[in-house]
């Protein structure tokens, strides 16, 4: 059983990632800043960087990368790479 502190850290990490992915979908990855993610998740930029040192870490942490790769592989072969990634 994990302690309260560990559970709170995990909730914060997931909340940051959830907002980041939402902003990436709305604004595009390149047009979303780390500061915008911090603001949306209602955390300070220093807290954001503690959990996710780089922007790439927001999409590549934990099992997200594996799940994305599996969803990408499941897309129809007729889709181009970009379309398949978007659909995944």
C-alpha cells in the first residue's frame, strides 16, 4: 500500500500530463509551452519541471509511450504516418 504522499504525487503527475495532452490536442505540440501546461494544471513551473524535466517527457513517461506505439501499430495500413499518429 502506498502512502498519502506517494498517492498525491501520482495524482499531480497524472493531472499535469492530462492537461498537457489536452493542450497538445487543442493547440498543437509545437504551439504549447511548458508554462501553459503548468498554468492549466494549476502548478508552478518549478513543480512541472520536477515531474517532467522536458516537454518530451510529458508524452513519453510511464507506459504512455508503449500505449501510443500499440495504438499506432493498430491503425490501418492505408493511413500515412502522420494520420496514423493522430488517430492513435
